[in-house]
């Protein structure tokens, strides 16, 4: 365990060759996965050579190898953080018991549901982003998009491995269904709302990787506490890759803001073909609020039972002092039909979605502070702010009424009158889309985004991160 076997069809550190049945089942799933990737992965770039990192070990340092590869040849593998045979469950009703190596019968349905929900988001994001490459602002950004995409593909592998290994026939059926649902498809949509929204421009992509991938980070952190050890270990390793996705988003928005602030010094941003700061703010409002929905209801019996049964913990559970969550409550602000605010004590277990959302909100605030430092460094005194978590919610308590960006309750008519201040308008979208054109000369960037301070893995910014071959979107014969 630990070292990765690359001789096998499916690279892995789980001794797959010792379980022939499982190996065969996954090898049968592989061509279906590749068909899905060809059909729904990045459109027009399957033959190109992309400078990608591939996971080759689960060691903290040096876990990845960088080289030019064609995306369909990427080695999607199965990597779990090594097993700690002494690991003990440290929260919920099973606290103190040895971590489970098998699925406890009574939790089979709940666990399957958590794994399927998590797994479904991974291919969904690839589908949402499949046309973006065609209007890449640079080769550097194009490579980052593809890096994120192949790793989301690997995250699907991670969940499918769990389904195949531990859930028998219904696990195999769920694995097939992962390749059948489609983001945004009316008949067979992806499970969670946010993963059906199209991502057609790079401002949306950077918002998505900042806010939606960050939901991934917190969900994975909660699942990496799980009493079901294989789930905990696979999520731990996924978090290693996730950091890069958020880096892409946060630095992407930072670079757009830098360019916008530079243009503001010279005059009208729109006239110079940049993205005005109020437009960026509306995109932030939209993707942040959509991502908040992914945590589920504030007051949730599902969340209580996931925690109680030691399936899904809190962010950094081991750093907390009390792990049963039976004796505390969470003060939750609710509203009656007339907009009157009142506070209710919700038993802590039922509030676990909100507890996780709290950690997420704090982390998002850090990202926003870094953007505002970028603006200040360019002498811009405007700032990006996060809307209140009640704003524009489609799930949970606050989806039942309308709230402004500061969290004040609003009549529906007052909301409609001001919606265009807060959320991207059709005109915003059309404008942002009009700026999306492909820049494919190494070292050059679209004019609405600043270059990054440095390239990838010590390579220069002008390195040829993607080499286009015959048949590529950019090299049609
Ligand atoms: N859209 O008690 P409730 C990532 C449903 S992102 C649609 O509120 P629960 C990634 C819910 O299913 C991380 N439906 O919710 C990022 C339930 O349905 P039923 C993904 C929703 O179950 C970028 C009902 O509403 N990870 O990795 O406590 C790129 C009320 O349930 C939504 C996970 O999701 C929604 N937004 O919590 C690539 C982790 N929200 O039972 C990847 C696993 C709720 O009434 N999943 N519903 O039919 C979970 O932990 C939980 O299922 C949730 C929901 C946190 C998602
Ligand atoms: Fe992921
Ligand atoms: Fe991600």
C-alpha cells in the first residue's frame, strides 16, 4: 500500500490486482467512462498535448508528475490515503469504535446516497465546462481548465471505486447512472441544482472554481471524517487535488480585478473592453449564493442522522472538544410570513449543514480579502463583498422568502425592482460573452485579464502549455 502500480490498466494503490472480480468490474466500466469523456469532456481538444499533472503517489511531497499528455490518455487512477489500522471513529453515536472497513448494513442506503451525490457533481462539472476551451484567454488558462477537468474525472473514479467495491450490484448500477445523467438535461439532470447551470464564460468558470469547488472542499472535509474508512481515505486524497481548483478560481478573479483596476485609472472600463467591477460583483453574488445551496437545509434531519450515525462529521472534527453534538444547540435566525425575525434553538445535530456552511463562509471571506488587496494595490478604493447568506437562496430556510444582499427581508415586489442590481442581467451576460475570444499564442492573454505572476511548476508564463495537433479545435484541417 502506498506506492502506485502503473503497469495495471487502472493505476491504483489499493492492490486492485488482488481482487479479480473488482478489477474486472472496473475494467468493464473503463470504456464506458472513456466514451463519456469523449462525448462530454472538453470539446475539440482530445487530440492535443496538454501539460498536465498526474497523481503518481499519495505522499505529501512529490505526489504528482508533470508532462504533456493527450487527455484521453490521462491515467485516471484510484488513490486512497494509506490506512491507519488503529483509526478509531471520533464523533457521533459510534465514537470510540474502530473505523469500519466494510459498510454497516443499517447505513448502507445513507452511505450510498452520500457517495452518489458527491460522485455525481464530478462529471457534472466537466459537462458544464465542456465548451469553455474554445474561448480560452490564454494557453496557461486553457491548461488549468483541462487540469481541473481531468481531476474531476478522477474524483468520479474515486467514488465509482467505492460503489463497485462496497455496494455490490446496486453500486454497479449507480456507477452506470453516473455516466447517464447530464448537466442541464431536462429529462435526466445532475442531482444538485448548481451542477445544472451552464458555465459559458471564463468569469463564471473562475467564480465556479472559487465558490463551488470550495463547497467540494468542505463536503470532502466532512466526509474525510467518516467512520467508513475507505470513504474517509479517498476524500483525504481528493482534497490534495482540490486546492489547485480553488487556486485557479481565486487567482483568475484576482487577475480580472487587477486588469479592471488598471483600466479604471485610465477611464471607462467598458470602453477599454474590460469587465466593470459591478458586473464582477453580480457574478460573485450569483455563484456564491448558488454554492451556499449545496450545503442543504439549515435545519435538516438528514444531516442529523448522517452525523449521529458517524457517517459525515464536521470540518476538522478532531480539533473540537465535544464530539457527540447531543448537548448543544445552534441559534438559527428564522422569519415568519410577514418578515418578522425570530431566533430558534435548533439541536446541534440538526444544524450540521449550517455548521459546515459557517466554515465555508469564513473561507470565502478570505478569498474576497485577497481580491480586495489586489484592488487596493492598484489604487482602487472599491471592494468586492459577499452577499449575506440569505440572499438568493434556492434551498433551505431562506429560499422561502426574498432577502437583499445584506440579509434584510424583502417583499417580492421590492426584490423584483432591484434584482438587476444584484444578479447578472441578460445585458451583463451578453457583454461578458462578447469579450470571450480565444488567445492561443504562448505568453499572450486576453485584454480583460492580467497575466499570472508566474507559470506552472517553474515553467515560464510563455511556455507552450497546450500543443495543438491536427484535428484540434484550433487546427482544423
Ligand atoms: N440541489 O436535509 P436536506 C463538489 C435535497 S461539490 C438539489 O436539506 P441534506 C464539486 C436533498 O437531496 C460537493 N437538491 O439536505 C465542486 C433532500 O432531498 P430528499 C458535493 C438538494 O441531505 C465543483 C432535500 O433537498 N458533495 O464536490 O442534509 C466541481 C432536503 O434535504 C440540494 C456533496 O454533495 C441542492 N443544492 O444535504 C466538482 C456531499 N440540497 O431526501 C465537484 C454529499 C439539498 O428530500 N452530499 N437537496 O429527496 C451531502 O452531504 C448532502 O446530500 C447535501 C444535502 C449536503 C448535498
Ligand atoms: Fe472534485
Ligand atoms: Fe474540484
